[in-house]
């Protein structure tokens, strides 16, 4: 169900993102917005007689009125959301020139006491005579000071003399003193002149730069894997390594930034990337463990195999486990039950890796071998992109974030290597056994499952990296729509019917997901989804509307309509004929009849017929097509009868029309399937010729005379063979 509130907020946040899009491509309307916001500022936040010092609320600590404001409603909403979702300039290791490009007045990262300095006589001198606006304007002066400068009125140093003559300043020593004080009021991480040596010494294990590499090795020559690469085996021999560089390398890079001229575009991009949103409360360790002292080089490398397993994967009663295997009878081998709220194969794989990096000595290099490309790609190829979004709206993002933090905590290097699963590799097989054992263990209420060391991962998402759809999904997760009681009951009915028919227990999420199954047409998807949501105006909807009560009553059966009545119980000829035709086609392949219960019809996307204990893809697909198309046709015929024909009947005409329209609908699906076998035209959306034949075999007219490649031949007439069903009027 569309969350209107979340959608509207997403739209306003998209405008906020455009408003904060600094640089040459900034939209014209944003400059008008600056001027409008500047007209409604509380007196306590104004800088006397100098409106030009106000640049932008997010980059400075001043803000416009929101309550009792004269601002346009959309603008007020935009500013409210910026405050609600904590849009701010986030502390980060960034270029000196970026720090110098921020406004000095009402600096967004200055302490509160700095405000007392902005309207002093000396501050007015800095703005009017010295034209001080940015942090750079101050640092450029302070950096030129030498030992000759004295904090006295008659100082004769070069800077003070120049300020007296050029800027007409009568008290340059006071202005210089205030410059230094304004700079001191800025928090150290945003002060370009702050001495960070002590901070680096204390946090060198936290503030590390992560480098992602992907190397391909030839398995046939693993002993020489560091020197030998084989591009042809890249798909099967991926060895992904995550390395954490030493803190001194990071410091050296920062020193280089001070001497290299930084392009203006890069500075603007850095500022944009520093504006974040959706700051979260971290699951951090209260007392993080101290990394083990680093052993003398060379550091040993340990190989460990990890795997995940899940019983009843994708079902309501799923149980996931993780296995960590070092070697035969190794005391470090672990069999773990997954504590995550989602029980699946993927959470099992991720928990296994998390267990390995948390428990292995931090000073040792660790090579983790897993058969999950999903895990490796998430920790290497996709890691930077996901971290920019703070892993928001990423499946299992909380696990990926936790693993990333623990990997960065380690002093040793962490390597991730892909191995082919169930390929008789002992380590993988043993880890799989341990994972299976873990899945059968009881789940515990572990409170620190996702805790991780502080300061090693992002705590908020970059505003510039999110789109409107991301805003919507994240806000919808923060404040979802309350579930509709009737829809919940119907979903429960679907789950019960599917469990009885197919012996599986689908989750609520799976029920909603399969209403959009790729085997359905767009119109049947909408029909199934709306029917499950009780979105159609039928039956009880009309009960309390004066003069329209009769619309809720079926004239054929003289009882209140609902979707179950329309699709299953109504005496309408069209309904009976349509299901007879569907069953006639279905029983050409299968002995059983289509179960006619509302839960089975609306949950037809969950069909799970099996052959030799494996999913029968062709049977499942034919079932989904027949049931969905038939149910949708009955719904259309009912609407035409009640709205267009005013509940009038023509028995013979009704029978003929139903047969023709049902046959046309199914033949249309067959034609679409044939067309979709063209891989050159449809690419990834194409379906295989084998799948089409499995779906429609034994259902086609004159099938024995068709060529083997009938799916490819346009000139061959292919259609469903049907006969007029027996019954009334025959």
C-alpha cells in the first residue's frame, strides 16, 4: 500500500537535496529560496547589519522560523524535515581546502559560545573592513604571522602594519586575536589548523582507510597465487582481499592534500558528500576490545571455511545456522544458530563470516573461504556504494555494516576467497555440516549480536547519494503504514490454504511478493494485489451509503458480494464456464483439479508442485497462468454484467462469449511466451524455449503435427485446444 505521508516527505527531501546541490549546476530556484529564508530569521540569530554573512542554514548554525512563519508551506516542510531527519554537515577526514571553504560566521561545527563573538565591535570590523567571510580568510592571515607579532596595540609586525594601511583597521591586534578565537571555537575535526597528532595516536586503529581489491588466482597453482593470475578463470577463482592501511599512511595522505592545489569542483563535491541524513544510533561496544599487539613480520595467515544453511528457507518456520571450520578436531570450529530476525541462507552465510572475524586473533592475516558470491560482493565490490548510503535500504545491511566494522578493527589483513559449493572441497563440506547442526540448535536472546567497535563505519547516509525512491523506502521503514486488519486476515487465509495444498509455510512478505510474480501480466498483478488488499468497492462497501445498498448484493444469488463469492460461489454462468475451461486444460497435463478456494486463487503465485522432489517449473507456471487469467476474466465479466448490462442475462450468448474470451486470453499468453523466447530482442527478460515447452506441452491444438521449434516459427498457428464444456444449455 502506498504510504502517502512517506511519499510526500520523499518529495520534499528531494527538493532539499537539490537546494543543497552546491556548485555551477545549482538550480536557479535555490537562490530565490536563500533570499526567502533570509527574510524570516529570529532576531536572536541575526548578525547586525550584515545579511551577506548568512549563506545557508545547513552549512551554518542559524535557522529560519518554522512555527508562526511567513515562509511558504513547502519551504517550511522542507526545513522541518531537515531537522527531523538530522540533515547536517558530518565530521569526517576531509581535505584542508574543504574545511577552509566553509563560512566562518555561524560555522555549523562551532561551539555554542561562539555566537557571543559574532556581533561584537571587532567582529563588525572583520566583516566590513577585512571582508572576512570564510574560514580560509582567517587561516590565510594567521598562517602569515611570525615571531615579530605582539598582542599589543602598537604592534609593528608586517601583518598589523598592512591591516592599518590597507584595511584602515585601528586595532589590528584585536582583530587577529578574534580571528584566532573564532578558529578555536570550531571543533577539531573541522578546524584546518587543529593539532591532530594526539587524536591520531588515540584513534589510529579506528580511523583507517579501507581499500578494496579483487585478485583472480589459478586454483591449479594455489601455492603461487600471489604471482599468477588467470583471467579465463576469473569467474571461478575470485580472491577478494580487504586491507586496512596503517594510520601513518592516512596521515601522510592528509599532509599531501595540504600542498596539492585542489580543484574547486572537488571541494564542492567534498562538501556535498559531507552533508548527511538519517543518522542512526549505533550498536556499539561500550568497552571495545583492544586489538592484540601486532606480531613481528611476517604475520601468519590462517585459512577458515564458512558456510550457512537454512531449514525451510523462505518459509515462516525457517531456521538458519552458520558453520566455521578451521580443520579436523580444531577447537576453533564453531556451529552457531543465527540470532538475526531474518532466518535465511544469506543470513547464515553472513553470520558465519561475522563469527570468524570477531573471534579470530586480530593481529593475524585471515583468509575466509566461502561459496557465497553475495557475501564477497557485498564486502568488496558494493561496499563503498553501500556505505555512502549507510547500508540503508540494503538487504541485510545491518549484518554487512557489522562485519565491515569488525574487519576494519583487525590489524591483520582479511582476505575473502570464493570456492565452489558442494564440489567435494573438504573445508566447504565440513563448514556446511556445522551450519546444518547450527540450524537445529535453539535460538537464544543474544543482545549484543550486532554490536561492533565504534567509529569504524558511517552512522548516516550521504544526502547526495540518495534518490526519491530511497527516501521513500527509508521513511516507510522508519514509520510504516499500520497493517489493515482485513488484509491481514486474508493473508492468513492464503497462508493456511497454501500450507494445506503445497505443504509449505510462506511468510507474509512472500505472499505479498508473489502477487507481483513475473509469470503474471501487469493487469492480473494489479487484480491479485488489490483483491488481497480489499481495495475493490464491492459488497459491504455500499452497505452504509444511502440509496446504493443494492450495489453490494448479488442479484443472481440475493446475498452480499465479496471476492470469494464472485470468484467461487456465484451462480453466474460465466464464472462456472471459465473454471470448467481452466480445469479442462489443466487436466490434460495433471489428474487433480484446480483447488477453488479464495486463498489458493489469490496465492496462486506461491504454487509449488514438485517432480522427483524438485520444483516442477512447467507445472507451476501453467497453474499460475491458468488461475490468474481465469480469475481476472471472471472479475471483468462480472463488472460488465453488473455495470454495462445492468445485470441482464443472455444464456447462450454468455456461454459463447465466455468461451471465446477465455480462449483468447490464454492464447494471448501463449503468443507472448513464444515472442519472449527471442533473446536478441528481450535480452535478460527473455525466457528459454525449454520453459515454454514445459509450460504448454499436451495443451496445444494438433500438437503432434507441430514442428519441434514451434516456439520460433511465426507462420505456424499455435493455440489452445478447448471444447465447449458440458452443462446447462448444452
